[in-house]
C-alpha cells in the first residue's frame, strides 16, 4: 500500500534513508526562514540608520556641514536670537566663503538679522557665542546689531523688526562629534 506513494529511489527496506530525507528538508526549510528573517532585520536597521542621520530638519537648508533656516516672521534682534535658540540653533554666522555666498544669494530682497553684535561702534563685532568677528567682510553703519541686506552687511538698531537667519550643525555632524 505504501509502495505507490513513496519515491521509487528509496526502497522500503531502508526507512532510515526516508527519515534522513525528511531531516534534510526540515533543515533546509529552517535555514531559508532564518535567512529571510536576518535579511528583513538588516533592511529595517538600514532604514532606521538613514532616519537617524538626516542632514537637516524639515524646512532647513544644508550648506557644508551646517543647516540654515530663513525665518520669515519679522522680529527684533533679541527675539530672533531667542527663536533660534528654541530650535537648538543661533542667529546665523558664516565661517566660509561658500556659506557667505549662500546667505547672500538665498536671502532674496529682504533684510535678515544674523549673529553679529557689539556694545557700541567703538567695540569690535562679536558672534552670538562672543567670539570676535575677523572683519572678513565690512559691516556698514554705527549701530549694534548686524543684518544682511541688498547692500551687503549693515548694522541696525536691535529693536527694528526684520526676518532672521538661524544656523546649527546638521544632525549627522552633531551625532558624530
């Protein structure tokens, strides 16, 4: 009765051979399932790594290893700095000519506060972290707070409302430090 259902190359006299075939089939099936699970876990890990190291937050623009945000809501210089800090940033500064050219090109026709200030026209310009500005680009005027306009860099009174530019390191850089 079993002879019609068994493969012809395994004689009934050798049931151990039949059990061996079953074991091989089970082992191969387990290996296929394990490989499938391992590959799906690796793909999920790669996706989460990509999300963890996103360069800049949404609505921020990356230049080099920095992210810039052009805040379109006008406010005074002090409030602009506070709004940047609330986002883990500071009013923008430029460290390279590439960043400077980007700020000039991207800002459009509006004037934007950026991160330079001084105590008076007799004092040196400083960034928001109080490091001294190297005067690589001259800033016109006698006021205490820097802004970027169509005419280049100018100084203005801090209570004037303008749009502002925030800057922070991109998240990939900050996680690698």
